[in-house]
C-alpha cells in the first residue's frame, strides 16, 4: 500500500490531551453528579415515578367519570 500524506494520521504523543477541554468538563460533571447523589442517599430520584403516579390518578378519574355518566 502506498503512503498517502493527505490521509488522516494517528495522533502523535500523549493520547489524553483534549484541546477543547470537553472531556475534562464531562468528567467533572459526572464526578459532581456522583458526589451529589452520595451526599443525599435517602432521597429518591424524581424520575418516571412522578409521571406514573399522575397517569394512574388521571386514569382513575377518567374511569370514575365514565362510570358516573354511564350509571347516572
């Protein structure tokens, strides 16, 4: 295979240098998030549970209204 000087070349030197700093910022964000979760272990994350509870309540209300209209 011929050598192509215009082809992308593998980086030379240390591989951990990030000129934009985005990797270091991401690591700091992840480490900060982990530290926050460890600081408050008793509080649950308000994730999909809130949506599930609201959905169940809305479904019960809709069923109650339908039953009231059908029977009343």
